[in-house]
C-alpha cells in the first residue's frame, strides 16, 4: 500500500497537502466496495491527477482493479463549494439512464476515513486531449471527436431534471439571464481594456433572452475537450466534472476576447435558421445518434448476411424436434450466430447503460430484428430476459447483479418472469395471491403462476416472482414484492407448457405453468424491499412494452413484404393479385398503418429518453394498443393474399399472427391500457383548461 507515481496518464505522486491515510481507505473499501478485496495480496497504489480540478481526484490501483476517487480539498471551504455528495448524486442519476459517465460505486460521508467525505467511481480507459487543436489526429477523426462532443452535450440537455429526481439541485428558472449577468460582471471585473464589441454583445444578449427562460434543464458548467475521456472503443465518456481552475496562462486568453466578441456580435445581427432550408424536417424527427446509425447499419448487414439465410435451418430444427426431448434446446446455428454477434459488439443493445444507445436508437434497431423470429435472441435482446436484466440493472443490489445480472448480460444463463396467475384476473395485478412471507432470515413462497415465459429454456436458472407480502396498513399497491428464486430451489415445480393457438414457443423457452410449494430463499433475494413490487413492475414493463412494439413494426414490415411478393407472383382471374383493387388497397392500408405505428413508437421512445418511463406513460400505453392491433390486420391480409400457403408451415405468417395476437394480452390487455390512456387524457385536458383560465 503506497503513494507513488503511476503509469496512468495525467497522474503523479500525491501532493503533500492532499495526502491521506491509505490504510484506512483500503480497510473501508474492503468492507463496503463489492469486489475490492478480490486480490488481497495486491498493494493499493494511489496517485493524483494533476489537471486543474477543484476537488482533488485520485487514481486507485489494486492489482488488476482500477478506480477513481474524488474528495473534498482540506482546510476551510466556502459554504456551497465542493459538494461531493451532490456531485455523486448527479453522476448516479446520469448513469442510471445510460448517459456516458463512469459508474459511481460508493459514497462515504464519514470524514474520519480519509479526512473528508469522498466517493469512488469506475475507472474509464481512454484518451484526454489537453491541446484543443488535437495535434497528430487526422481531419476525419478530429471531425468525429467534435461531433461526438456535440452529441453528448445534446444528450445531456435532453434529460429531464424531474425524472432524474434532481429537483432542487440548482437555482432553477432564469438561467440564461443569470448567466449573461454573471459573464458580464466577470468580464467587467477582469477586463484589461475596453472592448466595445463585448459591451454591445452583452447588451444584445440581455435584450434577447429566450422566452422559455423559466425552463429547468441539466447544464454542464465546464463542458470542454479536456474534461472528456474519449474511450478507445465505446465513444465518448465524461470521466469527471472538473471544478474551477486557476490557470497560469490565463493572460493568453486576453487576445482572443476581441475577435470572439466581434464574431458573436456579427452572428447576433443575422436572422438565424434552426434548420437549413434544404433539409427535410420530417427526416430529422426522432433522429438517431451517430452511434445508433452505425449500429443499425451493422445490424442490417448482419441480418442480411447471417440471420435471414439461416431462417430455414432454424425452422426445420424446431419442426423436426417438436415432439422430442430436444424441443426446448436451440439449434447450434443460433449459438454460432450469437458468438459472431457478440464478437462484433452487437450485444445487449437494448440496455442504454451497456450499449450507449438511447431508446430512439434502439427502436429502429429492434424494428430490424423484429423481421426474423429468432434475431433478438442472437443479439441477447430477447424477452423475457431483456426485461429481467433491466429490472436487475435498475433495482438490484450489487450482490444480486453479480450473481444474476452479469451472467444474463454474458448470455451464459437465461431467466423467466412469474407474474400472471391462473386462479385470479391478473389484468388487475392487485389480485395476485402468490404469497411471499418472511420467516427469519428467509422468505417462503407459495402459489401458482402461469405464462411464465422462458421457463423451458435449459439455460433458465433464475425466476423473478411477484407475490404478496401483505401489509394491512399499506395501500393495495404496496402489498406486493418481487423476489429472486433460483429454478433449482426445492419446491419449484414446472407443471406444463402452454401453447399459443396450438403453437409451442420453443425458441424462447415456452410459456409455463409453475407452482411454488414452500419454496424457501434467503431474505437477501428480495428486490428493493417489501411492498415495492408494483414500483418495480412499472419500471420493468415500461421499456419492455415498447421493446415489443419496436419489434412488431419490423414484423409488420416482413408481413407486408411477403404480401407484396406473393401479390406480384400469383395470377387469379387473368391478372396479377396486386391488380385486384382489394389487394392493392390492402397493400396501401398496410403501408399507412406501419408508418403510423412506427412514428408513435419513436415518439414513445423519445419521451422515455427525455422524460423517463413515468413521463411517457400515455405514449407507451397507446403504442402497446396500436402496434399489435395494426400488425394483426396486416398479417391477416398477408395470409389472405397467400391463401392456403399462408396458414401452412411454408410461410411464417401463422406463427407471426399467433405471437402478435398474444401481445394484445401480454403486459396488460388492451382494455387496461385504454382505460389508462383515457384517464391520462382527461387529466391532461383538465390541466390545459386550468392553464387557459
């Protein structure tokens, strides 16, 4: 355990005034930071980053493990300065929605450990450019770096303060006026000479404040090139928020003030256009990020080159093994494709914190994978595992994540979700009767579940179970909890698979009835806490519902493609099928319907990106009703055009219809969503009327 120089770029020996007790820190981290003690013999090496940070920042290395520590400076501090706790809170909130910041690991308010409060985050490998001209970098890469910076800043500004639960973090309304006033005062206090353009620009800015200056948004106060880590393979990651910096070469900036002020003044006299006149704004609506576009291109290529050519082989495998003991296994070609996709980085694309994609990005990617029934599985983006992984990511503790989330993300195990019950109307989830009762250091589960998707998969090792932990003093929506139950636990009885219109969903491990008979699991398997089941369910079902809808758009596209191909090939009554007006109208109506549900899906995805799942409730509910309805009609038309072949195994249409019709029940039936939409619409209309009054 030592303080010394390091190979970490920008880090050197700890400054004398910032040294602390490394032994005390190591003891604390061993006790409170999961995984820190994995190499007990390794020495803890501590070095300090030298860049101009207000809060001292340190690089920690213990064997192969690397971390970054931020702490308050020593000595007397201004009352509102160096608020490490708020910094940790913001970083944690940003990380939770997939914004590219390092994973915050631990916050310590106990100043006795190293002399001040501190927090620890994940170390991110990458490059930091101190010289803003980026010497030695090609023009193409330099352009990509600046575009990535802008995209990251735009993503930050698109986040909603309220959905991040950061209300009260800053002063709030009036930000632009406050900033212009502050900049003006700072300039006047530091100016070495009078610059007329600067005074004129200041006056113009104050007179042209935006009308919506009362909006509250998240703003980075020091967003510039040298405050960003450029990850070697995963794009741009902001490493840490740097504070005020007293630079020794500040005098060099004096000469650039006048030309910058004059340029700004010239821009103020222009009539600015938000969008160039030649740009089709409809194409910019819900636009993907650059990374999203790149991944979509990769996925389309992978689908065309590898997945669609293997479709016939996969179908034949399931037909041949329908009645054999291998019917729940996956054909070897899928395992091979999964390895290929993982090697190309096309893995876990659904989870923003892992993929770096937002929901709009993933919506168009999921649409592509929805064109083939086994494609989502190839990219580890299949239900119900996606919803379970999101649940564990959002609500699981560190031990639960280590035991179950990590293997799921690796694809080495699978999972199932146990919510619906055969003996009650589960569309009203408060009816759920399966009991989860505390007994010492354990919980005991008793009850019946069905439509537990994925339970037949040989890799299914864990079930997430919703049950009643009754508390008579709590509201009816706080009577239920979720708990992790390993499938190998005594008392877990897999009763039977359930067919969908006669089809067994072999690929995704089927849909099973499962009984829990005196099933005992450790109390630590409870997720988040007693009575939090509905809270967790909403967090899981929001993205899960929209993922279904994203894939359905692609499925509908595939059905329309089959319809058009068949209509162009077949002749009836001496003319091609598409020449019959009814078929032509079916094709037209189907194209209109697909465009409608795609736009609504993207709008819901955009709302999740900007407002969170809770802020997108109405849009999620609307697309959950609209997408399966529209797809069912399109598939039905395609079946009619294909005739007898349409309901045979020669076409995927019958299977597609069975799957899509089921989604009008899964994750809540249409009627429940319609009632929710009506309630939300009445609320919004009432608010609108009050605002007008």
